[in-house]
């Protein structure tokens, strides 16, 4: 039997020991390389695009020779105004990509010796960077599997049996319940969306799935509308999970990872930020055959190309108001 990729040495190309042994300067150079790959890490002014800059080494900043604008390697990115050392940022990225089913923010704050708030905001900023790779705007093609899974809104049953309500009824459900509708290409991308009902997936399919593609779905009645526009294979899960190649096992694999992430690590996920965790799980699922060093490099590159976060910059200050 062939060895699983995650058990092989090829999957381990980066470690916390290597990051801290290399030191702060090496981590800084890594961020420069990912920010300006076209110039091999040489600074480019974000304001005027000039490639000629002065280096202010005492503050790790640059000054443009053209417009005299001062900037740093993280200016205009999700790490703008960061206070954490570059070696710690790289270590945080290493920890997050190593956790195949996510890592709790309490654990991350302990590993980095920082406040819970710092770890929480940093992880969500990195999820925003992952979302750039997940939601590219390109439609899915080939053979696409579609399914939905509900998260959140758990109603705790009453202590006494006579006081308990039927939680299957709509009027007894929480308004915090959300569904993740996911599309997954066979041997391709995963594309998740958040909605109130699984039936919303039909409209999402019209926008995000090529009309020449074929679709696999289960026997839920709302997927009947898909037959009007696509060739659809259906599988009845009450009978079997796979029927001569007809299955939704790939998208179910994504939901398995997401459920383990939410239930096993984070325990509670606000519906306001469920899309962040859904994108995180999709990014991990799509890159499951990439080494941890490759994952870290890709995430740093995404973070360096992502704009400053409007949601998470000053998050706790807004919450405190």
C-alpha cells in the first residue's frame, strides 16, 4: 500500500525550528520576496511604481526616489500597521497551515505568546488572504459536485422531558442557523457560499457553474431545477453513497474537514464569520497535496497581495464602542 502524502518527508519542508533558527532578518527577506517577486525582493513604490528607492535600515522602511513616499514591506497589505515581529508572523503562518483541520485561537495565542485578540484578528486576516485564492471569479467546469451542510444554531434541549420542544420544526430553530453550499470540481477547486437554505444553491449554480459542465447532487427536491440547465447525476443517500460512479463524495470530504474544524477546534462559529472558516477549509482541501513549506509560501504571497483589511483593521476598537 502506498504511503499517504502527509506521512511522507515531502510534505514536511518547513518547521518552527527552521523559522526561528534562521531569525528575524531571514523572515523579513521572505516577506520582501513575496511582496515584490518581479524584482526579486527589491522594493517598488506602491504609490508611483518607481523601482528606485532609498533603504531606511534603522526602521526597515523605504523612501521612493521619485515621489519621496515612505513605505514598508507591509504597507497597503493585510499586515499594515503590524506590531508583531516578522519571524513571529511567519511562525503563525506555519502553525496555521500545519493544522489540517484548523487551530484554536487560544492555542495559537499560547504558541506565539500573544493576546487572544491578536491571534484571533491575525488568523482572520490570513483567512481573507486565503479567500483570494478560493473566490477567483472563474466559473467551475468539468464535473461539479454540489451539496449543502448546516452549521450553528444549536438549541439546547430542556432538562425535563415534558419541557422539551421538537427541534426539527422550523419555529423551534435558532435564527443563527446557516447553510454552507459548496461546489467542488472533481480534481479541481472548491467553492463555498453561505446562505439560509440549501435551495439557494440553484441560483448560485447559475452564476458559478459552466453550462457545459455536468453536475452530481443528492436526491433533495430543490436540486430538481438543475436538470433544466445541466446534465445532472443524482444519488439517493438513503440507499447508497456511490452508485456506479455517481456520488458526491468529494464535496462531502470538504464538509467533513469543515465540520471537524468547527466542532473539534473552534467549538462555536458566529454566522457573521462562517464564510471565513468555509474559505479556510476550502483552501486547505484544495491544497492538501502541497507541502507545508509550499502552503506557507503561498499564504505569505496571498497576504502580501491582499489589500488592508476593512473588516479586521481596528476590529476590537469598533467592538468596544
